[in-house]
């Protein structure tokens, strides 16, 4: 009996010991949690983020590189929590299943927008609201603030006008100003700024309004070379000017007609030269011609309005055409009998006479003569003189014709059409006298006087003067005339300009 009791006691003790050993083994099984905390969408590490688990194990904080580690986590299922002020708290589930297992997690945290304030509504500074007489280039300025100084503000700008439906939209501005150019005369502009911090919806300013200057009645127009293209400038002669044509087009030889209320000019289109018209502010450009203007050198070509502004006279090689300003009614007026090319023409104010300059394919062997509307020659002013000539323009009364002639007689065989000593002459048709007004106004040596035009009252000649080297700056000048055509004075009007028009 005593032996049986001893055996049972040993069995019970053995079972107990084995049971305790299993519990100790189970308690010793652990794993490791490793991870990193970054800002969502940027992969930028976030430091000092509090990391803790449920059920509770350890509480740790992410380092400067965003990493963290919780070692010796007993096996089991956990909810791991990442928490930092200013960010939305994030949870992840972790299942630690096997001894010494390493589980890796990445927390992507979002800004807590509820802690961020939106920027203030932008305040429009300049131009002040309802400003008038503004120039055609305006600097728009505004201001805005944000309580959260770390936020990066971006601005959008919308500009409308009372002329058409065109809207200017400029986005992603970081500066609080914007240069607005190429505005139109006499137009009201409405502008509004919105600001965004990238978190909240954009905040809008009030709508501002300003109005540009009314269109000036400019009497001077001229061409200027800009980045390889000619553009046309309009000026009052007192230092106030604006660009009439777009720099992306090659436009030259402006001719204003007050009765038509339009400015005509030559423009390159598709490799040909055509006559266009535009409003005095440069708006509504309209292609008049279908048969192009053409000759030995398109930049030496000239055309003429009828006085009433209804028709335009121009040439195509050896033919002279007239065409209505709306592009209709193309009619051939004249053909040169010898096949020479017509480079320039002018139409008298009374519509009864046409002045022509013809030349060969090199621009030389020029003739200047006047025909009536039937093609009969009334006067031959220049014929057989060597060298270049041109610049035709009738006086208001039709009794005088201004033109130029290279008195050196030079004829350039290289195709550069260089002139060495071009003078301005006035031919009086009443008594067939000729006045050299360049000599009487002391033209500088080594220069050319070109592109002359009578002023509307015949009291002045507007023209271009430049060095004969073909590369120097061109300047627009005026000569004051007198009854004796002697001791004439010349004055500079515009620098860096050519092909002037004075109406």
C-alpha cells in the first residue's frame, strides 16, 4: 500500500513539472515590431511620433529618420497606434505569430487640416478700384496673409473686359503682383485674385475694375524692326506711343486714312505680301488683297488710299490694281507698256492722277511719271537717271510731288539695293521746277534721306534718315518748308523708326 502511494505521488509530481515547463516555454515566445513614419504622398520622415500598442506592450517614439522599434513583443494580435499633434492618428493591425518574428510596418500620416486655418481673402492694391485713364500696360498688385506661416500660398488671377468674351487666366503665381500688357484703349477691365494654401478651398478677393485711356487721335505712324520682324508704332509726336501690330507678324509701310477710320499696311502671309487694314488701336486686322502686292523688293513697295477711304491702289509686278477696302471689286487699272515693274504708286487727293515709280528686276533704271485714270502719261519727272529712286507722295492740292533720288548714281550689283547719297526732291507741276530740299536742310554726309511724305498742311516733309552703310539705326525726321524752299531746318522726331506716315 505504501509503495502504491509513492508511485502515484511521483506520477502527479511529474505531470505538474511538465505542465509548468510548457507554460514557461509559452511565456518566453516573442517577436519584434519595426517601422517607419512618413508624411503621406511625400515620403518625408516624421520624427517624435508616439507609437504604442493594444494590448499594451511598450511606448516608443520615432527618430529623426522616422524609424521606430518595439522589441520582445509577446506573440499575438495587436492594434498599433501612431500619434502626433498636427497629424491624423493612424492605426495598423499587427499579427505576431512565431518566435523571433520581425514584423515591419509603414505609417503614412496626413496633416490634420482641422488644426490649419485658411488664408485671408486677398486685398487688391493697384490699380485702385474704378481707376480711369490707365496705360496699356498695368502692374496688378495685391496682398494676402495666412495664420499658418509654414503654408505656401499660390495665387490665381482672372481678368475679363467689357469689349469681348476673352478671359485672361493666370495660375500658380507665388508673387503678389503681375504685369498685364497689350491692353486696349478705352476698355474697362475686371480682375479678381484667388489664394490657396493647398489645404483649404481657394479664397476669392472682391472684383476690381479699372479703365484704360481713350484712343488718342495719333497722326504719326512708322515701322520699327523688332527681333527680325517689322512692327508698326502709333504716336502723337509728344513721346506717347503704342505698338499697333503684333510682334509675331511682319508688318510694315503704315498708311492711315481718316475717312475710312483705318490704317492699312503690308504684311507677310504664307510667303506673299498682302495689304491689311486695322482699326486705329490695332484691333480687327483684315486681309484686303487676294492678289498679293509684289515687286523686285517687297520692303520697297508702296500703295495708296483713295481720299474717301473706299479703295486702295497697289501693284503686282507690272500691273496696277485698285480694290475696295472690303476686298471686293479688284480691277486692273494699268499695265506698264515696257514690262517694267511698278514698285510705288500714289493717288492724288482729287482722284484724277496717279504717280508711278517703275524699275527693272534689280530696282534700277527707274522712271517716275504721272498718268491719268485712263493710263495716259501726263508728266515724266524722272527717266534714265542711274541709281535708285522712290518715295512718291502728292501734296494736298496735287500740284507738287515729293520723291527721292540717289544723286551718286550708284547701282549695287550684289542685290543689297544700297544707296549712297539719296536726296529728297519736290517737283512742282505748275512750272516744272525741282527743289533739292535735302541740300537746303544740310543733310549729313554719308547718309540717305528716304520715305518722304507731305504733312497734311504741306508745311512739312516727314522722312527717314540713316547712314548709307545699310546697317545703322534709322531715324524719322521732319523738315519745315518755306515758300522759297531755301535754308530749311530738319528736326529728329522718332529714333529707331522708318517708313513714316503723317495724316
